[in-house]
C-alpha cells in the first residue's frame, strides 16, 4: 500500500503555535491516519520539524517555508505553490480558514484534482461586523475576501466541518454545502485528573487571546465588584491596553496577566481556579476551546448568552451572563459565594466535557479522511 500523505495549509506558521506553547499531539494526524504530513508555511523560516514532531504523530513531518504570502502578492506565488504541492503528491489537502491560505489550498486541490477538507473556527461575517467598528483596514480586507476568496474555497471543498453551530449559516450563505458540526477536541482525562498549583484564592481564571472579540476589558472591569483574584492567560494586540486598564483601576493586587503557558501545563492552572469566565463575542464563537478545557477541569463556567438556538448544548450546564461588567460581576459573586452551586456546576461541566473527549473527536476526524480517500 502506498504511503498516505496529507498536505496542510495552516492558519499561521507553526512557530507561532510553538512560541505560544500550543503544540498538540497528532493535531494534524488524527489516529495516525497518514504516513507523511507536509505543511505549507507562509513564512521565511518556520520552526524545526524535530521540535514539533508531535503534531504529526507517527508520520514523517515536513514543513515547507515558502516566504510571506498574502492577498497582495497572491498572484505572484500561484505557480510556485502549485508546483510544490504537485511534487508532494498528497492524497488530501487540508486548510483551516477561507482566506489566503484556504485559497491556495483550494486552488491546488482543484488544479491537481485532490480532495479538499476545510474546517472553520470562526464566524467571518461576524468578524467583518466587528472590524467595521474597530479596524476599518481589516474590514476592507475581509470585504474583499467575502467576494473573491471565501466563495471559491467553500464551493470547491469536498468536506467542510465547523466547530460551532453559528458557522452553519455562514457556510451556506457563501456557497458551501452540508457542513458537519465537529467540535474541537480535548484530552478529558488530562484536565480532569490534573493537580493544582499554589495560586491566590479565591481565583477566577480566564484563558484566551487578548483581542476585542474576547472582551477581557469587561472581565477586568467586573473585578472592581468581586472579592477574588483574576488570572488571565493569553497574549495579543490588547496586552498593553489591558495592562494599563488594570493599573488605572488600581487592581494590580488582584489581577494578573500571564502571556503564555505551555500546553502541557495549562491544565494545572485550570485546576487551581474556583471558576472560569470569558466574555467572548457570541456572534463569532460558540464554544471556544478554553471553555471546553475549563469544563473538563470541573470548573463552573460563566460565559455570555448565545445567539438564539446556537448555545451548542450549554443550557443547564454553564451560567449565562449579559456581556457587560455589572452582569459578569453579579454572576461571579453568586457562584463564588455559593459552594453548593459550585459543586452542582462542576458536576455538570464534567459530564458535558466528556462529549468532546479527544478519543471521540479524533476518531470522527480520522473517519472523515478515510471517507475522502474512498471517493
């Protein structure tokens, strides 16, 4: 039997995940389905394969650094990328967004007649609405992709998976068909069985990129009313602004921002907390990975109310809050001051998190690859 090869167009260079401590076992090779994983990286020099071999499982990992490619220089690189992928001779091409990386993946798949597997992790219509208010340059870029890039990718995909229910309407609106809901995966046992650290108590933990969509400023503001400590784990464009907000509110003694934690240690931080909270934009996300990790750690979870009919099954599991500081403060105090409620929410979190265990999700992802190979 010939060696099975997967060609991946990731969202970012692998070194960015390495630097953030987000390297995960078999992430690109579920159930060790493939013998070789070839990653097309849009950077000049990506991380050494030996440092991130675990993302490919037992397969041979090859990272092809092809230089910085974006929407502006896309046309100049079409033939170069096509020839590279032709030489790799992959059995399937995988991409994780409907933007420039996804366009190259779709173009190669179409030209070389190779199955294309697209997975989506954010609601791009919602992101356009956000950027229209916060970053007009990014908004214009996404208006361009909405017309010329995203439909091409979605229409040419042989398989589309989405990690939240709110993405289904986006896919259908832009020409995609029959997206399958496949949630992100977590190692339930690693989080549920973790040991805790010596951290200040009581402790609220919030994990996520420091961007507008995560709305950490709401949580920081809410802590003025809450007699507890807040640990934020994440980095991003708003780091300095959020740090200044903490100083302006004179909350340095109770709020800490930790830019990154290695993925193999993050479970100990969750286990040390009393409650998890994140005020993310439910127009963009439904069930972020940190929420799943927090539930697997047995934490009570406080998140914003979802869009109608798009709760991803969190009713009766988490505490919903309005997306403002006063509401979050009230819900935090309610949970922190009621030990019986915390125990009830903890049990519900653990039960729900088992649905996203890596064994279940990884097997389904591997089965999708096998289905594409049989076509």
